[in-house]
C-alpha cells in the first residue's frame, strides 16, 4: 500500500510571529483545505497575507486556507486565451488593468482570494495597494477545475456577490458549460445563457468588450487571439 503524501510545512514569517507569538505554523496537505492552527480555529486575512508568498496559490475562504493543485492543460489554455485577449484589449484602449492569480484580493477579514483573472478600472487601479487589492475587482473570471469547482460556484460566488464584484464569469474548460453573471442590485443575475441562440456575450464592465461563445467551445482548440482582437477593434470602430 502506498504511503500517503507527507504534508509540507510553511512557517509563518517572523513579522507575524512577533505579533502573534502563540500562532502555530500553517501546515499544508498536498492540496485542499489546511488544518486550522491550534487555539485559533479561523485565520484572518491579515495573517494570511503576511504568510502568502510568491508561487503559493491559495484562497482564504471563511477563515480556512485552501491550496490549489496544479491545473490541467485545458484549464491553462483557456486562462491563457482569456488573459491575452482581455489584457491586450484593456491595454490598447486604456481601460485599467487585468491581473492573474498572482494578485490577492481581500474581500473581508476572513476572505482573501487569488482569482484566475481580475479586472480593475482606472479609478480602481489608483487605489491598489503595494501587495494586494483591498477591495473587490470590477470583473472576476474563475476557470473551474475538479478540485475548485464547488468553491468557485458556491462560497466564492457568494463572497464576490456580497462584496461588490460587478461581473463574474465561471468558465468550465471540460464541459464548455460557461456561466456569466452581472450585478442586479445586491445580487448576481445570469445573462448570456445561450438559450436565445445568441453567440455573443457582451461584458457590462469593460466598455466595448465581448466574447463569442464559439471562441470558448473547445478548450483544446482555442482560436488565435489576433483575429479575435481584430474583430473587437472593428466592432468598436463601427460604433464611433
């Protein structure tokens, strides 16, 4: 019988130990939820951000840390496609900044996430901190994997909804079962369901940006970014 993987131990930085001398080191399993430190059943965002280091991909959800496993190729491909298309469009038309999962977003004292993609308007960019965003992005994109799908659809959905995200895209690279939500008052409402046969998905939060559903239909065979971007440019020019 194969032995279970040995948990990796990451020590809390010295600055945190000085402030919280009774805090235990955080112990991580290979993936999933880490056990809570003894005597402290819930972690706060400040300690999580102190501990978080480059190369560690994890979320703090309701005071519990969830580490992410390496992703499958289709997941990586669709994130790369959306990142490239959105980034080039946002940069070309000076619409703010797009960040990948390396940027932490603090939503509350118990919730700090690293979204797959997060978009900040120019006004929000001016408020970004040195190490993380202390407020909700305007748009968040999460690409599902077997290990994260439930959290992305439930706990993180609720947190994004409660803390002011204007638009939330949930992308399923395996089943092409994508869902797009935008704010309607205090809650998210789904739009661009595809039930009406419409292929185009208009982004509310990024002026003039849209996707074709067919672009995301096959994660293993995604279109080149350049012609998609050219189509967006042409449509934007026609509107002027």
